[in-house]
């Protein structure tokens, strides 16, 4: 882990951004060299992903990430750092509060979620997913079907107004979550914990669940690769961020070059 006093925080989405989903066994060489240069100058970097901790570790191992990130945000909300044995442990008290609030949230909104579950299972081709790790999630058969499901869920949220219940979407995947915990609030909390302000923070992502961190209130430097969904490109453009001309890791390296020369 970087032992210098942190000067900048670089926060990357993983799938589709840091790595190319069509070639997930490699990290762009220019991106890796850019990170090495910035780390030598006091930058720390975090992977901010919707994957679980185990899935994130598997993904990083698969792509041969030479240096583990300084921090890891998983489930779009939990913050971890590696200990001296390179095992990922909770960073600060954020995760403890996050888990407690989610337990209360799902218990309180059981009836609402059950209505959504019945619709998904009875009137769509999508799959409802529920487990101890993932209490309420949906896997659609296509982006178009997920678009329709999101419209329905949004209407139900407006009509029923369940307190603090929200959702995070990445392509055909959706998980319900507490509205106070997402990629944006987790990135902001990490910045506060390590003493790096938004003006020294860089974030980049490509999909719907990255929108919460692609915000000038979270980071002064926001960007997206060329393969990003249109809503992400629109959000980045509206805030004066940088839309790379290249996809995934190559686009990330391009965006880093734009902001850090």
C-alpha cells in the first residue's frame, strides 16, 4: 500500500472501465504505467465495483493486476483496505453502519419488495435473486427488459414512497439498496477518511450504477470511456467532464492523461 501521504484519489469502476469485458484477462499496459507514475507522486487508487468482495478479488487476479488497489469498494458500497497480510478488511466504521442500515431497510420494506418479486416472476422473463448476501436483486434477459422493469420500479417507488429504498442498475443486473449507500457516497466517504478532498479526486465509470459517483460534488475530475452507456456520457458532458475516445482501459489511460498530463 502507498506509504506516502495521499495527494490524489483515483476511483475506477471495474467491469467495462478498468478492464475490457471482452478481454478481462488483461489490463491496458498504458493504464498500468500511468498508475505507477501517479502512485509515485502520491496518488492512491480504488476499484469501485458492483461485484462482491470475492468476485472482485477473482476479477483482479484473473486480469493479473500487478499491484492490488490501495482500497476496494464492493457491492457499490462497502469499503475495504488490505492489511499487512494482503487480506481485505473493513476500512473504518462505514461497513458496519452500512450493513446495519441495510438489514433494517430490507426488513422494513419486505412487503414492497415482495410485490416487485411477484411481478418479476409472474409477468416478466427476468429472474428474481434472493440470498443472505443479496436479499433483493433482479437479472433481466436484456437491457430493454431491464429498462421496462426500471420504469415499473420507479413508479412503484414514487407511489409507495418507501423510506430510503433505492436500487442500483448495471446493464441487465439490478439490486435494491439503501439510498444513502452507493458508489458516490462510498467514494466520498473514502475521500474523507483518507483526507483527500473532491478537488483532488478523479472518478471514471461506464454504466448506470456509476452515475452517483460521476458528480462534481464527489470529484472535480470526472470521466467515462467511449463504451459508456448514453446516460453516463450525457452526465459527464453536462458537468464538463471528459469523454474518452477509446474504450475501457485505454479510455481510462486517455482520461488520466487529460487530467494529469
